[in-house]
């Protein structure tokens, strides 16, 4: 039951995207500022300041895929070099990036540039000295104030209205401190108000940031690890009381958060969470000993439920917090970053009208869904929530909450992805520009029975899904339509006649859709096999919008 979606069908004509040389005009690009994570005690600070890019340029040669169970060689050159190759960005260090920027005339530095905020230099024994001749003790709020000044300098010298902030781990909290507190607090030296963070930052992308804090259950030999990693006082940076102080204007050190305050929420008056993307790691095993302190439902350091801002975009990938299989030096991380910063379209898939079957007479039934999202042309999975990775979609909880809040047509979120304009970035086998981006959504629904507080396996078939299918979606333009016509096509794999790779678009059947707040929405009926498990009214809601 394939469908085609078109802005024209809804009576809306979308603005056409310009040709590559215009759309990718370097003068209109936003500078990118990278922020590293927590470096640990003084020895760790010194080690990081010895690296010209604080380790953010590191790539990898391993990918955890291989039929022989051996990690396969895959060369990822690192996010900084890849941005230079893919997007034409420049690294303008010139011996000292801060001094270089200060020496340039206003508005003369290329906006398509990458900068690393070296906030740890002040605390390094090799560089940083205070009035008494010793390095500063690292302070997150002071680092955020310097970030504010650095962003202002980058904007002034490039002429760019805003910057993109890309942060790993604690660097995301540093960015939030600047956006939520520093930029909304008058300059203590002059008393003058600062510019709001929403006027300085276009987009914020975080890798494995503990937006909800870090909790430890450290004991025995793990105490030595915690002291080595965080130092004697380092881990208090991630407890609610400390986070409240550096995320809230006017909050004093040691003040208790008010009832209902959540560390992983950004107030709407401070920043639009739709301009935030959080990459969540789900591979705890590759991070080492700390996994035993944090637990398997984490990236090894940050718990899955603490790694995102509420209501922000997010993706789950099977990568660890850092290291050889870490989030930053991974293809999965880079591809999500690139599409969030430079994508032309935003595509969201939700479940609508879910009506789960009644609970069994005895015990309880836990219903879960697994979701995997892949984009054509990439060697990795962009997003995956799997039971094996401790992060399936909990259908009972999600359906209950969204139906209770939004009524019987409440939406259960499954996945959101951002797609590049294929005409600008991809070509077919004949060298001709592609007119459509393609992605697939694999969906599995299964259940577990619980009795007396334990799983009941009597009638269970392990790894046997109650229902599973793949939805294929094309987003772009029809071959016979003018450049202004943006469309989408969707089809279930079981209903596709022929070889999928040979069909582009996946179907030519047209279907009308609705326009809601500038977004295109269409309901895609589920195959009959899904109805006993999700209800007769359940369907996928496909939403397509321009990524502004």
C-alpha cells in the first residue's frame, strides 16, 4: 500500500532549493565551535592541552561489524577532517587561533571555519598561571564565560550571525551553562546585559552529554578508578545541586533545586530545544571498568536516560562514551552531526492510534518495539533502539503517556532523521544528480510475560517478534516535476514488487496529505499482521518538513 506525498497536493508550493553553488555558498555558512569533555585531574588536563585539537580530530579504524566476530577495518578520518572534505570548512589555527582571530579585521575571516574552544589551557601546568604563579583550578562557569567571549569574537571576525556548538560529554553542559546562565546574566565587570544565547547559537549537537547528570554506585576497586578519572572533587559537577547552580540564572553555589526542577530540561525562554540534537551511546562494554559502576544501560559512563535533553532531537547508536569505539570518532556520530547541521529535510515517524491488547488474566505483559533507521549510501545505522542494547521503545509506557496527554490519536515517537538534499550531495551510477534521499525504518514488536516479579518463559520463543516490517521512504522531487515540488513516497517492503534498488521512487502512487504548521503529514496504514498487536486503528504518521 505505497503512497506518494506532495506539497502541491495540499495546495502548498514549497520554495525550490537553489543549485549547489548557491545553496553551499561558503559566505552563508555558520562557524563551528567544538567543546571537549571532562579531562579529569590535573594530569589529564595537561595531557589534553598537549593535543592541538583536544582530541576532537581523532578518527578510528575499527567498526564493530563482521561475520567472523572480529572488528572489521573501517577508516574514519575524524570529524574535523571529514567536515573539511565534505563541507569545505577550514581549520584556521595559525599558531594560536585566539590570537589569529583577534588580529584579523572584522568580517574578514571565512565563516565556514572550525574552532576548538581550548578552555582547559588556563588550568594546565604548562600554560595556565594565576596571579600566584600556579594553574587555575578548573571551574565550569568561568569556562562558560570564556566560551561566551570566544563565540562573540568568532562572530565578530567572521561576520556570521550565529555559530554551531558541537560538544562531547561535559562540553555539552559547558555549552548549556553559557546559553542558559552566562548569556542571561549581566557582565559582572560592566553591569551591562549580555546577548542571549539564542542570538549567538544556531544549533547545539551533543555526544554523550550527561544532561541529566551522572550517578555512580562505586565500591571496592572502582574507587581508585573514580579518583583517577574525576579527581577528588570532579564528579560533583554532575550532581543535581551543582548542575542547578551553573544552569540557572541567579542560582548560588550550593542552592537546592526547587521541586520539579529537571537538569535535562532547557527553558524555552533560554533556547529552542528543536535546535538541539543529542547523540546517545548504548555500548557500555567497550568503555572498560567503569561500566561496572554505571551499569550496562549506558555508554559506559553516562546512563542512557540521562544523555539527552527532553523534547530535543536524539538518536541512539551502539557506541561507547569515548575511546576506540567512542561516539565522537565514529561514522555514526559524524553522519548524524552532518545531517543535523546541513540537512535539507527533517523526517519524523510516529505511531498513531495505538491500542494495545488487554493484559493477561494473571501476571503482566510487557510490550516493546525495536527501531532501526538506515539512510541510503551510508555504511552504518543512523539510529537503533534494540532490546539487546537496553533501550527498546517501551510501548506500554509510551502509549499510555501520549494517549493520556493527547487523546486516542496521541503520537508515540519512533525516529527522526535529517536528510541532505540528494541533488547536491549524491549521484547515480551514470553520474547524474539524484533527486531523492532514501531511508528505511525497521520496526519489530514483541512482548515478554511477567509473573510474580520474574519473566515467565513457558510460552516464550526468544528473538521471535510478534510482528516486524520495513518501511522505505523516499524524500525529494519527482523526475517530471519542477524543482519547486518537494515530495515523499513510502512503501512497506512486503508490498514492493521487484528489487528495491531498481525502484526509485519506491512507488508512483499518489496520495494527499495535510499541512500542519508548515509540516506535511500523512498516515500510513500498518499491514494487517500488526493489528492484533498494535490495534486496528494504529498507523504510522509520516511528517516531512524543510530543515530550517
